[in-house]
C-alpha cells in the first residue's frame, strides 16, 4: 500500500491535537478568571498540532513522495528492535523521572534513544544536553513549572 507521507503526518498531528485538546479541557479551573489556567498550554499545543495537520494535508496535495507500507518492514530485526527498545525506555523514563529528576532522566533517556537510532555518540550527547537545557529553562524559568530534583541536580 502506498500513501503520501504528508498524509500520514497529517493524521497523526490531527489525532494528537484532538486527544490533547479533549484531555486538557477536562483540567480543573483554578486561579483567577483573568489568568490562563492549567489547560491553556496543552490546548495551545493541541491547536499547533491541528494547524500542522492541515498544513501537511495542503502540502501533500502537491507532493509526489509516497511511502510504501509492508508488514515485513516492521517485523524486520532492526525495526522491531528499535520499536520495542524505545517503548521500554519510555516506561523506564517515566519510572525513574521522580527518582533521578528531570535533568538526569531526560538526558540519559535522550542519549540512549539517539544511540539506538544510530545517531553518533558526540551528536547524541550534544543534542541531549541542548534539548534538556532548553526544556528546563523554558518550563522552570519562563513558565515556573517545578521539576523533580534528582540525585545530582
């Protein structure tokens, strides 16, 4: 089966956007009415996903990039290993998040995932450090979201 890759991304973006928006709308209203509540940021992300999905559909109309799907591609050794490894690592990340803290667990998670996906060691370390630093700064300093502190940081 062949399908345009933009359409795949559109479906994923739209489904994620709808799910995030619905879940965020169920958050309780706290604080004052003139301030955004806890649902504001997730709903903003959901709107971003929905707009992205629409843009993917628009772009896909003029694209000739097709992706073919075959079950044997997923069942091949490397693809299946990557899928199972990343799913297990997500579970371990969630488990160790409160124990190790945001910085340590996120840094280790990203390095391991990037290594599994055959990204070079130096690039894995640099990308992981930059992503963790940027996320930590944005959420802890700009949005004042407290993160669990870990063993080292």
